[in-house]
């Protein structure tokens, strides 16, 4: 073995896995409510989904997409389109707020309204759909701060404030709702081609995917490579929900109450 090959082999043995720590910081009660979920929806037995539930379902979509499940690819594309639409809507709302705030006289300077004790939490998700939702939530948190500031300095009425806040939150809630319509049927493109019992059940539950998705000619640019081995292991992993750490839940509950109290005092 040459010296160069020996060095390569040594690094193969000693080189570990790449790891990173990702944290989210939220300043407003409204954004924290979206993160936490759990609010009543008006329907018995139903509550607003949380970001953790969204993480769990999008991770399952990623895993089942790797098992050649056309429904996973279909939902992945749906979610990406919804993310694009929601981000565009958030950008437009933010631009409207920026224009409104420019009405403040030049002689008056207003700094950013930042929470003195923001909610900070680690982020654990395993899909691009999860991270894009986190970016969208941060955009909503920033938007909510601008809305609250505009109301505080008399540039926006309370009714308009509540309307803008609800418009922004609706983008995230509808994203979560879309993700939760996905059901893992365990079907593959081979099943669909054979039109077997599993395929017929999937069609009955979720409808028929578009032909280009069904044929595999259209997949997300972020879709994983299809792996046909160890199907059972993938299915088992896809069914495991991602649980929010208990200490994170407690911290979220405390921060939610504190942020709500502080915002009420500010407005």
C-alpha cells in the first residue's frame, strides 16, 4: 500500500459524522403559538397542529419517498408549492408593513422591538420541508413584531393588527394542515402498476397521483434516491413519530404565557 493510500485509509477510520446545532429564536407570542399548536379549532377532538407534528409527517414523507411511494412524491411537491406560496404571501405582508412604517417622520427614530427574553429552542428535523417551515415561522415572527410596533405607535388600528396577524398565521396553519392530510399507505409504483389491493386502497384513500408523478418522471429536486432494499426497516422508521423533548415542551409552555403577558402590556 502506498503512503497516500495509507493516509486515505487512516482518515476513513478516524473521520466521524458531521453534526450541527440549530436553534430558533422567537420574540412574539403569536409565533410561539404557531410553534406550539394545540389550540382548539372549533371541531370536537381537533386542535391546531404543532411544528413538531409537521416535522414528524414531513420526515415520514421523505422516508416513504425513498421507498418509491408515488404519494410521498406527490405530497412533497404539494408542500413545496405551498411553502413557495406562503413565503410569497409573507413577503407581501412584510412589504406592506415596511411601507406603513415609513410614514413615521424622519426626525423620529424607532428601533426594532425585540423581546428581552425571547423563546430559544433547538430545532430537530430531518427534511428540507421542515427547515423551510422554520424559515417561514421566523419570517412570521418578524412580521408580527412589525405589526405590533405599527399598532403601538398609532399607525395601525387594533382590528387591522388582528387581521394582519391572522393572515400570517394562516399561511403556517394551512401548511401544517396540508402535510397532515398525507397517509402512509405503504404503496409503491410497482403496486400501482399492478393495480393490486394495496394500490386500490391507496387510490380510494388519497386519490390518483398525476401521471408524471406516478411514472416517476417528476419528483422534487430534494427527493431522496429511491432504495428498494430493506423495505420493512424503512416502513418501521417511517411510522415512528418525532417526539418533542419534555423539557422543551415545558419551556415552550412557560414562554408562551410570559410572551402573551408582555405583549398584552405593550399593546
